[in-house]
């Protein structure tokens, strides 16, 4: 599997403190192999999955051609609400 990240995820990752950045990168290496704290999302976010790394969440989707698209990332308390807003803006 190959990982591709949106600009939001790239900028978010670059802004993380070194320790958090290291943990996220390790989790992403595991995600490439199908490992990690992964869960399919439900309701409005059906079709998307999340990767949990401590209090951080990365929302992603597996695309054809074995590509994992990291779409949105943030802290647990705001990630789902903010991602729903992003999806709502896209659909308009």
C-alpha cells in the first residue's frame, strides 16, 4: 500500500511537536501494512476510516490501486466535526 496525504494532513503533520510527529509516522508505517488502531467510521462518515494515535485522529480512505488517501487530521475533540464541515463545503 502507498500513502498519499492531502495538503491539510501534510501541514498538520509538519506542525506537530517532534515526539508526536514520530509517533504518527510510526503509526502510518503500520497503516501501510494494515496494522494500528483502525476503525471504520459510521453514519455521515460511512466509507471513511480513522487511525488513532494517542489523542490524534487521521481520517482516510483506501482507494483503488492500493492507495491510502489521508484526507483530514486533527485532535480527537474536533476532527470529526471539522471534517464534516469540509465534506459539506465540497458538496456545494
